[in-house]
């Protein structure tokens, strides 16, 4: 279960590391896939990474169907 789900759209818009809790998750969408975070609780939108020709580890990729599933189950969604 994800407590806070952070949807990050731009590479310069990462939330501060001290704002992220252990049960939170960051999902990089759109241009945010151009800059990968240094924390562990993140994934990138597969379609956005492919469209921008960005190499992301396979275990960190998630398609839109899976992203929607997490959005529906998260306690809180924050678009950053």
C-alpha cells in the first residue's frame, strides 16, 4: 500500500528527500523521466521513458495501466 503517491512531471520538480516517507512512492512522468532520483521509492512511466529515449532499469519501469492502479489505491496523490 502506498501512503503518499508523488507524480512528478518535470525534472527540476523533485520533492525534498525529507518529505518522502518510507511508504511513499514517486512516479516520474512526462519530462521528469529525464532525471532519475537518488532515493529508492521511485518508478518511471515506461511510455514516457521510451518516447524520450531514456534508459531506465527495467525493474523501475511501469506502464500507464499500473500507474492508474497505484493512483486508485494510494491514500493521497500529490502532483508535483
